[in-house]
């Protein structure tokens, strides 16, 4: 393998951009976890699992698919789903189409827990991320985030289902 040229050091605007993003990457997950733990007894990761299941057909996904959405190992996901199962919010069963896979299904109790946790989570997302931005900046952030995600991994991460009347991208205010 030929030697790759050494990239220049991070300085000036590049360093400022990277340090701003790195700070957000450190601070935002902790802030989201704190609100969800305080108000709903959930981590942001567990909330994401419930949300992905609620958005899936029949509120059911293969654990391997759910792990991909969550950028998680199966063992980490399994521990989280075990905690959710203990609370009666998720059930697991072998996939009848292929017994090598396990399905996770959101229960009605899980849906109710998600519904109860969502207003506080949405308010936190608005307060910390969306409200400080103009609509144009929010669109730029979405585009920038998608570009960075594609640079990390070619396949798409979880995307919200397209809602009728929004064209999948929402409406401008």
C-alpha cells in the first residue's frame, strides 16, 4: 500500500469548524439522555428503539435490522431490548419466515410509553437544535449531516417514513 500524504494540521477555520462539531457530538447525546431519563426513565438509545419499532409495519423489525438502524452491535441492542421487555414494552420472538432471525415487536404498553415520552423529547430537540436555527439553516444542517453520514458509511441510516403532503421533506414556515 503506498504511503498516503500526511494531511495538513487542523488550524484556523477548519479547527474552529471541527471543534464546534466535536462539542455538539459530545454535549447533545448527554443532554438528550438527561431529559429522557428524568422524564421517562429511558435512554436516548432506548427511545430510538421504541420509535423505530413504532414506525415499522406491524410495529415489528428483525433485531439485525434494528441494530443497523441504531448503529449498534446486536449485543448492545439485545441488552436494551431486554430492559424494554422487562417493562412490558417490547416482545421478542423467532421470525416465522426464517427462524434464524429474531423479531422485536412494540407492545401497546410500549406505544403508550413512547407516546408519553415523545412530547418532552420533541420539546428538547426543538430547544437544543431546531429553534436556534432558521429554516434555511435547518435545511443546511440536514444536508450537511447527510453528506457527513455518507462519508462515514455509504448505506443510508434510518430515515423517517414519508408523510403524505410533505414530500418527505416537511414544509417551510
